[in-house]
């Protein structure tokens, strides 16, 4: 078992440029101290320099540790269902507190438009984005709430804060 009955685990998944990092940052800003961001890109590429492969240690390792330390945790990343589904299912099953999953569903054309505004736009072209893109790559069992591209950033943050109960919890003094 991991975490406590009071800890919240929020999993944000979706394709590249779907808004995951922006939503995660907004949740952290709104909540304050005591909410850990476990970002797939940062852990996999920077901290561990690990390839994206099934069974990799990058997300579960850090999320479990933060939950056990009493942090609420937001896990965010593309997190393909076939690569991360089993690990996320185990994390969900082991978490003592509430777990909420969200899939940000953005059509490929919108992904292209959003990607064009990112700092890596010159390094990652349309072909690579198309290779990465998986439409509605949902986890099995209906464990994710699908949020469409029509939900603006602040609306998505508000919804998740309310759904998860984070809006009613005090920030931790850490």
C-alpha cells in the first residue's frame, strides 16, 4: 500500500501538446505546497535518461515515494496505455487515498497548432508528432475522465480541483 487515506493521486494523460503540463502547473499553483508534480518528460529524459519502454521505473518510483511522504501527487505525461497501463493500474490499486484519472483529448490538428507555440517546435516536426499521436489512448476499465479540447485551461484546472477535493484541502507547510 502507498500513501494515506488523505493523499490524492491525479493522473493526467494525453497526446503531446494536449495541455497536460499546463494543467499540472496550474494545479500546483492553485494548491500550493504539498503537491508533487511527477512529469514523465522530466523524469524519463532528464533525471533518469531512460528510453520510453514498458515497465520503466520513471513514474511509479517517484509517485510512490511522494505519496508515502504525505504529498498529493499529479502524474502527467503521454504515458501510452500499452507502456504504462499496468504500472498505473498497480499504483491506483495500491494507493490508499483517492485516485483520479484524466485524459486530455485533443484532435491532431489542434495538437499541431498548440505545438507550434512551444519552445521545442523547431526540434520536433509534424512527422514526429504524427508518429507519437494516438487517438483516445484510454486506459481500460473506464478509470479516466475524458476532457475535450473545448475545455479551456482555467476550466480544466477548476474541474480537477473540485473533482479531486484538492480545492477543499489546505496546502501543507513544507
